[in-house]
């Protein structure tokens, strides 16, 4: 049986309780974080407060010393596709939990490099009988009373959040060395197993490898739900769909009559998602290498570019401005899917690819810009299905809204993030501040596994608020983003603590007053984002509105006046502003 990396109980409990690090002493105390938000918009205030309060319901003790933020909304466990990302977003409110959401995966990695798709608290595992599951599916760790699940990849929204947590916690090098080992091992596992035909394109083998539960594009091609094996469906020595027991166990159910044959199983798919997993791991390995000074940065950057080139040459269709998977017979899966936006989250698209997808599809009302945008499959595709219960065939998902922020910001599409927030927040308010997994793409009606407390939707709402009416910390760059998108909007106050740093943005009558450690740092008219260093020195002005905005910024008795177009970034130096970059912006038609 494959075992996880050798760990002691102290490894789980010591670091997170502040007793010891992975190799000895803690280098620094974990900083305290806090967020406070007050708005004259009563409905927005209620939405914010409801999200903050209900997130507390998703805090679960996984060990005696480790509290983890689970997905919630009917999902009681920690999934790799959601919880490292969710934990890092929660770090601005509880840094310890944000760290735990990385460690729970980092410390359960198998010896062959594979990370668990899901980690389950002991009490939950026993209550569901999972503690006696087949050994190829789960590894029970009684010394820390958790179960690591290896039935599926379940996404890989891990490298970037884990890297950010290194900066949040004060740049602990022992943590960083473990992260390097995790990422290197996982990337190695992908290329050792998931290129089963040696064509240089990594593969999806089951529905839950990419977390697309009930997706018609996978179900119609008879992909199994789960697949814990290191050989693909159809290979020698693995279960067959023609075996009734295997059908029930791995395909879960067989709704078609007559029963399918092995030939009807169309996985492995050449997969944009799995290629993006590898790119993300390798790109982050390059960043970690630079920080560690291990002389591997150039190696990993070159290896990441190999993956991008492979994706672009095999799965990108320039005439359609999007990526498309291929089935095991090499046939292109023709439906347009939101997974292109996931590729942008992982950073595997180049700028030209990202701009093309956003312009031609993301903001296109005939594909993804529905009244409530971002369905999982484009609304004009035959496989689009407006299913109301945990179905990645149609309804926009809270997890997609959560990912979309970084996906767009990675490529400078800041104004499009505002457009999404202006769609999502009113829909959630209309739904009486219920945070469900999905929303109807036409009406915005809530649906999903449970009627409320779905973590990704709550975190998405809070993140859009911080980008539109508040403060966001870029801890990697050591920068503060100050934003007030509506120049004539209601007044608000947003505060963020991070250890010894304290930031406050007060907005009233169209004017932002921004304070660092209780001292006024600068004033600015609203409608743009002001980027400063941690001491409040102005570095950039960013266009976040859909039109050109005239803005005025005053710092240290110096005033800068400029016009800022959507998705433009202006550098501010010595009291003068100069255009630094510009990304295309197109309004939905």
C-alpha cells in the first residue's frame, strides 16, 4: 500500500500550535489579522456581515490542534480544489486557519508525490464508514485521526495560495522547503502517470479529477466519477465498466439502457485542466527556487514554458479563441467550457490567449455573459444543462466566481472583475443573503447542494467587496490596493490589520481618505484603485471602471491629476503619473 510521507504527530500539531516548526524552532510568531467593514449601504452591510458570520460555521477541528475551514454548504471536508484557495482568502481574518488549510494537504502527500484530493476529519470519516474504505482509495492516519482521500485529483488550486501563505506568515523557510518538495513531487507524479500514451499532453481520467460533478461533457462520454488507480480506464488490470460492481463503485450509477461498454468510455481526455496543474506547479517552483536561492529558477521556468507550449499547440484553437479537450481517440470535444477561465487562474494562458477568451467569450452574452454570468458550459452549447443540484453543466458556481478574480487580475483585466462583482453582489442580496453553491444563469435564483453556508460563494462575495469598496493586500509584492469603484456611491469604512500593519480606507462624498497606522497617507477621488507600499507610498493608479475616470490624488502636499481608462496602470513617481501598461477592455454587448 502506498504510504504518505513519514510524519510525526508533532509535525501536524507543533507548527500550527506554535511549538515547533518542521525542523525545530519557529522563526516568528504568526501575525494576527483582522478585517472590519462598515457601509452606509444597509443591504451591502448585511451581505458582508452574513458572509462573515456563516463562515464561522465552516470551521472544523481536524486534529486536537488544527482547525480547518471546510467547504461548507453540504460539503463537510477539505477539498484540494477549494480549501487552499479558500483558506488563503480567509487568512486576512484568521491567519492560523489560512495556514492550516495549506498544511492539511502538504502533510498528507504520498511518497509518490500525489496530493490527496480530499482530507476528512476522523469523526466525519467514521460517521460515514470511510475509515474502512479500500486501501487504494484512502490512507487512514490514526496518529492524527484524519483520512486522506486519493480517489481523484479534485482540482489543484494550491500552488499560488500556498506561496502567498509563506508571505502572510512571515516567510518561514522551513515551510517554503516543504512547499518546494510538495510541488516537485506532485508535478513528477503527473508526468509519471497522466501522460499514459506519451504524447506530451496530460490527461483527465474521471469526473472528479477536475471537480466537474455531474458535467454532461464527462457523463455523456462515460467518464467514471472516481478513479484511484495509476493506470487509466481501459488499461489492463483496472476495473471495467462492464463489471456491475465496478460500475456501481467507480461510475456510481448506470442511468442508460443498455449498459455501456468499455469502448463507450472516452477518457482519458487530453486535458487543459491537468496541463494547467503542471504549469502552475512549475511556475511556482520557479518562484520558490528564486526565494530559496537553490539555482533551479531557470530550470523550472523553462519547464513551465514547455507545458504552456504543449497546451497551446495541442488544445488551443486560435480560430475559436479558446482551448478544447480531446477524447482518447483524438477527437476534439467541441463544446465551449468555462475551464478556459480556470486556465487563466493557473496562469497557463499567455496574454494574447487570455485577451482573446475574455473578449470573444467571457463577456459575450451568447456564451458566458448571461444575466448572471459564467455558466460552466456556454449557454449556447447543446450540452448546456440548467441543473439545480451540484451540476457543472450550466449554472454559474460560487467557486467559478471565486477563481475569476485571480484569473482576470493575472492578466490585467481589473475592470472585468468589477463587472462580475456588480452582477454577483446584487444577486446575493436579492436572494436574502443566502450563499448557495450555484445560481440560475437567467434569474439568479439560488440552488445547489444546500440552501446556505457554501464557503466559496461567501468568500467570493467578501473578495469582491474588498476589490470594489475596500482594501486588498498583495502580500507577495508587499502592496496595498485601495479601491472605491463608485464615485457617487454610499460611504463606507474598511479596515485591515496584518500584524504590526494597520490600514483604513474611509470613503465619503466621492473622496477616499487612506490611513496607514492611523496616519493619513493620501486622499484621492473615487473611481480608480490606488496601489501603495506597506508604508502608504503611492506606486500605481489602476483603471477599474468601465469608462475613463478623471482622478485627483494628494500625498504630502503634492497633487497628481490624470485620466484613467479601464485596465490601464499608471506608475506614480516624483509626483507625476506615467502610463505603464494597458490591457484591452470591451463592454458586454
